[in-house]
């Protein structure tokens, strides 16, 4: 029998209700790897990226076992070799041949540790299941199905601690010397990239006014290109509100209010499933979406589906489970309101009655706008003003959040204040956003040394 492991899409149900989970799964020559599917279902609250990475890691292990099971006397040696092959690859560098036919390229230590960590978590879970002992019917080398082999991997992991110890702190290691894991995590090479990832402050006005236009719409009554109000509004939220790009696509129309006293927008971003419903008849947004629109929270869709939008777990500041966007400088809240008004009046395409939804931003068909489509239009706008679209130059959409964090630091905000403005759970999370570039550091050194005659 030809042995294989491929990724498929599934709709998972674990009871007699109609509740379904869209999950990736591993399909082998023996059928679905049910234990791993159940493991993902128990971790359904985690992101689609986490699910995909877990599937990928376990698939690599299965494929390695399939071609190497007979080459090792025990599972410990096989698993040690598997870990080495992640970082060294499987191709002989002298002959460029690979007897295993896997043809794996070497991976970075960070990537290998992530994959091994995913396998560690799964085998930890597997060893705690009630049917763990019953499923381990044959010795490892005689096991015939992927399910049986992975049960043996969990067995060796539990009794010999053969997987990673990178999840343990130094103090925990001191208490675990008798159970030291034989496959050690690789030490990460610490790299602090000096290239700025912030969107250049000198170009943001041009991006909004000259880049974010509708070229096919011609010119307006003033003879200027027609503005693209939707993408201007989204970019203002990121650049001057510090909002993550994925968070914007969870916004409902009802989440954007007007402070009439200040003539400013008040923008609240709710948890996509647990946030309070705009309709008091429903307990939360999950129930509201299901009952009113037959939709799921956008986090519940697979990454390959157009409605998917991620959620990084920001710090929520209200018991109704939302945080409020803090515009800086504050007058940008008024600018956003004007752009938002123009979008609603002139350009928003309303959903048709057969596909209603509550989302704030729509595409040309009235469907919920997608992150992928915005990323494409943002890249077009960047190139339209003559800039290169590059993460290292800060000209991708995430560069706007970096610019927001650095602007706060540059104007004297404390680390705790920046944490709250950027909705981080830890004060240290904002440090990556507020680091000066090498050029900025040298300029400050010149100013300080000149003023103090060092």
C-alpha cells in the first residue's frame, strides 16, 4: 500500500447538534487522522494559522516515519533524526541525492523549533487521552497506521521525554533534570533588524491623496482624481489609530459613532464572537451573526475562505468586550469622520437583501471587504506614488501600525501609555514598534555630543 499524508478541509461535528467547525485535517492511506482532528477541535479558539501549522508539522512527521521506520531500531533514534533533518535537510550536499525522496531543504532554527513545539503539544495531548493505551496495539516498527505510529510517538515522548524542552523555563528545567528531553531546542540567533518597518511619515499624505484614488472613475468637479474613500478610511485607522489590519474587517456599521460635541468619530472594535451584540435580543456577536445573517464570526472561517479575518487577542478595555481606537494626533479623528461620511454617501455598496451582513466596509458587490483585497489595493496605491512596496521599507500595510507606535514614543508617551494605546496585553510588546533606526540613533548621538562637548 502506498503511504501518504495530505491536507484536506473538513466540517467537524462532535455531537448531535448542527454546530460545525471548519477545520483542516490530515488524510492518510488509512483514512482521516481522527485524533489530530479532535485535538484541533479542542483548540478551535486558536487562529487558523496555528491550526495550519499544526497540520503541517504532524504531516512532516508522518511522511518522515513512512520512509524511515525500518531504518531505526527504536522510535527515539528516529525522532532525533527527524529533528536534525528539519534543520539540516534530507539532501546529501555532496551528491545532491536523497534516498528518502523527501528532498527537504534546511529550515531555520526558529522554524524547526516551532514545528517541533507543535508536535510536542499534540503528543502531550495524545498521551492524556482515555483510549491512548488501547490504541497502542503493536510495537512501533510493526504499527501499520499513522494513528498507531503517532500513539507510539506519544508513548516515547511521555516516558523518555524525547521531544523538545524549549517550553520549560530554566527554573522548571532544574526540577526536571531526571526527565531531560533528548531532542533539545536549537538556540535562536538573536537578530535585531535595523531597517525601519515604519511607513515613512513624509509620504503618508501623498499615499492618501494621490495613491488612494479610483483611476477608472475619472476626475471630480474640481478636476482632481476621484478619491478612494474606503481605502483612505481603512488606512487612517491604521496609521493614526494604530489598528491592526485584521481588526478592521471585524468592524460593523454600528461600531462607528459620532461625538457631536467634538465633531469626531468614535470607533470601537469588538471581539468578533464574544463582543456584545448591537441587537439586545442576542447575547453576543456570534449569536447575532448566526440568527440574523446565517454567518459565523470571521475568525471561524478557514484562512483559504474569503471571509476569513484574523484576531491577535488585543487588550479589551470595556466589559462589553471592545477597545476604543485612540487617534494620534487627536484631530485625525475628525479627518476620519469626514472620509467615513464621504464613503457612506458616495461609494459604499449596500449588501443585497439575499446576502445581508453588518460589516462596515464592502466590496464592489456589497459583500464584506476582505483583507486580501485591501492589501492588493494598498500595494497599488504605494506604487502609484512611486514607492517600492516592501516590508523592509515599511511600505506594506503593517508599516502604519509601526509608524503609530513610534510616533507616540517620539512625542514622549510612556511605555505603559503606548501599551494601552496599541492595546497590548504586555507593556513589553510595544518595544518592537518604538525602536529607532540606526540613522535616527546616530543623529541623536551627534546632537547630544555636540551640546555637551563630549
